[in-house]
C-alpha cells in the first residue's frame, strides 16, 4: 500500500497539471483580464508538497532563501534579480545535505559501504551507482515525497550487492522497501513535475513586506533572516544510468 504522503502528492501534482492544461477552468472572475490568462502561482515543489513562495525587495540585505516549514521567503536586492535561480540553488544545497545523510543511514541499515556521493542535475536519470561504489543523485530527488526518496536510495545501495536488476536484486530492494512498485509508479506518473524547473515571478504590486520578525530556517525559529547555504562541491566522476525516469524502467548500470 502506498504511503499517505505520496498519494496526497500525486493528487496535488495532478491538479497542478490540470491548471496548466486548462487555465480557463481555474481562472476566477476577479483574476486577470480576459485573454491574459491567470497569473502564475509562485509555488515550490519540495519533499512532495507544493509550498507558497513570497518575495521581498530588500536592497540592503544579502539575497537568499529561508523556508519556515510552510512558506519559502525569497529576498531580492533588485527587481531584476532571479528568484527562481535562488530557490533552485537552495534545493540543490538541501539535496546535497539530505541525500548524503539519508544514504549514510540506509547504508548502515543494509550493511553496505559506498565511496563518494555526487549531486548533479541529471535530466534523464534519477540516480546511478558505479562499480567503484560511487553514487550519483539528481538534486531533483529533493522534490519527491520522502518515501520515494528512500526508495531511490535503497535502489542504488542495493547495487552495491547486485550490480544488475535480476531477481535477487529486486528481492533485496523489497526487503527494505516493500512498496517499491508504488514508488516506481509515482515516479513514472510525476516525472514531468519533478523535471520541471522552478518558475517564480516577482510582482511589485503583490509584494509581501517582511514582518517585524524575519522568517526562520526550516522548522527552527531565528531572530535574523537566513542567508543562502554554501553550495556543495560535487565530485568529478560522470554518472551512468541505473534508475531511469522513463516508463519506470531501470537503465543500464555504470560501467566503471
């Protein structure tokens, strides 16, 4: 049975796709003038959920992103700044932190060892594992529900035992991720949303002024607005495919 978060995420992303395909159905009488289409919503996909993004023009403050668990607060020094790039970098940094931590935890549970982890922007792969025990992840995994993230990590770590997709391999995956077929289905149905780039638009007339208390970092209050995290430095090894996002089929493993 699929986990609740993945089911909810599936429904929300389906509705988002309908909004893009049928904008006239979701427009309201108080919305933009006829023919202009509804104004794009500033939303960010993170951990399988869609969160509102608010932008603030703060010329005297360093540009950056803070997430308080409900809203992404984006600080811009000018009207021409790129909020999409700032949030994308935040997601990359968060992916590096989260996927490294989760991989270590799962490796300990499974009793396997790996070498390096590299975070990339892979457009045709979710992740890969090499014969040298190096693991590559797409940073876009951070957009997925937590259970789906765990499945992809188990998928790659299982290749440290079986460098193939044979019966014994899938038995090992099922041992640690019994619902892996549901997660593969989720990936196949929502790959378009995961591979879509962040699209945020600063609108001066809708600017949300910062409150007297600045937003905190995720799930932790802070007195001052957060500054952007430093980018992880990826390893140099180029990945090959293990898990492919197309049709839920796994691709060939990396050959050294």
